[in-house]
C-alpha cells in the first residue's frame, strides 16, 4: 500500500476556471478506504451537488476492495462531504446565485491516513479560453526545449 495517495482530476483544470478551493472530509463505508489507499479510485467524471444543506460527491468511482468478503460497497455511490457550516452556506449561496459549479480536484490522504477531497468552486471556460490554454502550454513546452538545447 502507498503511504500517501494523490489522485488528480486533470480535466478540471482544463475545463474550469478555479475560483476557490476547500478541503473536505469524505464519509466512507466498509472497505472504501483500503481501495483508496491502493490508488483504486477515480474522480475524473465526478461533480458535487447539494441535497438540502448537505454536499455530496456524485460519480466518484472507488473500486471494490479485492480482499473484502460480503461487505463490499457500490463503486459509484454518492458520498457525503464534510465541511463547516459556514463553508457549506457560502458554497450553497454562490452555486445558487452566481451559477458556479463545485468540482473535485484532488483526492488525497493526510498525515493521519484520513481520506480527504479537495474541491473547487469553478466557473466553466469558454472554447476560446481552452484554445488559449492549449496555446500557452505549447509555447511553454517549445521554450523549455529551446532552453534545454542551449544549456
């Protein structure tokens, strides 16, 4: 097993402009933490949604633990996120009023081995913003190549 887990959502940084970041705890059931520690999780297609005044991560895929017996979990079930009341209220207000989206950016384990989810309050990028991001990435790569040749 890995000591630290760092599962990224690379697509989120390309599709969304990240305005704020929050670290949230996750309510896990059964052998889900063991699967996360093995790195058998994916947050590529996931998003967060309010149900009442509670925040849930939807489409987060945590594979079943291979060595569990009868108490296995559903891989794509909804998972409740744990935040302070003040953070929940501000997120709820910004999602309703400004039309922003909450996207999981990174799943990690802290020093104590507890699984956390870094979520971001995001605004969707337009197509021209995405093209601009790709152009910047390509020019940066070309400049790095040129610098490497002349060192």
